[in-house]
């Protein structure tokens, strides 16, 4: 009998799945990859998506212990800081977030106010570290490739993989972000596929597929090994690397990359207010014409 209750919340705007995990015996709860709503046209942040999660926590008398990020996302703004402010809990992410912070501090030319030691998070997890959630244990697995800081979370017979691997009919994530690696992604996926075949696998996003017109986010290790269009059993590492690199070169930049990454390397905290009391994001300009 499973002691873990899993409640998914799907944000159709960003195609992100937020998971609420609860130990049935103690009502202690973890939230994975919470979403804060962001309107790119106006720069407005709002909380409709995460407030639905909070309503679920409150209505079921749950005790929030952990807010877990699988990585610094490029496609949505993290609600981790907002959620912690509203309901407590400790924010955790893989220790290699420090590499991501340093990379984007340079890319955005941030000043001394941007610290790259992970202090914006409460915990930086090492590979193999064990967390407690009530009577349950959560094992952190470092699964880089999409980004160098990606982590998956294994609890009971369920693993939450973020962007490391998608539903079998969609395949795998891009690896062309700074310090991403198709080779590392392939190896991370093999680590996940070595789990028992009955292990339930919960992905971080879904975009439907050419053969499926409904969203889905739960599969199994066995189904991935049999059917994943990029990495099923018998796939070749070199072929995967070639496919991934070739395909990634054709993909557009995620539309929320510039705002999302600036906020997410801070755990969703806003940049420091300037003298007028307003927080600002930066937009680097690339000039492709002669001036």
C-alpha cells in the first residue's frame, strides 16, 4: 500500500506540471516545480496557478515541508519564494545551481547583488542525498544534460524527472542551454531507466504529441524503455547525441527564457528594488545589422 499521495496541477499556459506530494500518515507535504504566472506583454506577475496549490494544501490541512525545484526553468517563473512566504517550507535544488547562477550572472552582467553560491535557496542537494517527508524518504538524483543542475526526486515507487525525459511519444528535452550536454542527458536517462521497471515516472512538462491530443504526465520506466522515441531500449548514445544536437539547432528560444531564468536562479525572488521602489529585469540585445 502506497503511503504517498500525488496531486498534479497542470499549467496549460507553460505546459508545466506542479506536483504536490503528501505522506498519508503525517500530512507532511512537498511541492515540486511550483509555477508563478507571468504575462510577457505587461511584465505582470500573478499567482492564480500557485494559489490553487495553496488552496489544496489548506483544504486538506497539509503541512508544507519542502519546495523542490528540478532545475532553474527557462519556460516558467518559479513560485518557490512566493509559496515559502505564504505557507513556509524549505526551498531545495541541486547543488550545481551555482554553475547556472555564475553563467547567467555573466550573461546578464549582474552586479555584486547577484550571489552565485546558492544562498537564495535553503538547501543545495548532492547526488544521492536523502530527505525526509514524514515517514517517507526522498532520494535526490543528479540528472544533468538539459541543464547542469537538473535533479530528479525518487520517493517510494515514483520518480519526478523534471525535464530530463518526457512522455514516451514526445522523447527528450533540449540540451542547447549553457552548459547543457546531449551526452550527459543520455547518461542521466540511462540512470533513470535502470530503476525497477514498475517505477512510476512523472515528467515536468507535456506538449501532447503528433499522435496524442490530450496532455499526459505519468508513465513508467518500462514504458519508456519500450516506447520512448529517442531513448528506448536499443538506442545508441552516439546516434542520440547527433539527433539531439541537430534538432536543438532548429528550436526557437523559449519565449519566457529571459525573464524566467533571471528570477529562477534567485528561487523566484524579485531582483532588488531600485531607487524608485520598482524591480526590473534585463533584456540583452543582439544586433545583427551594421550600425
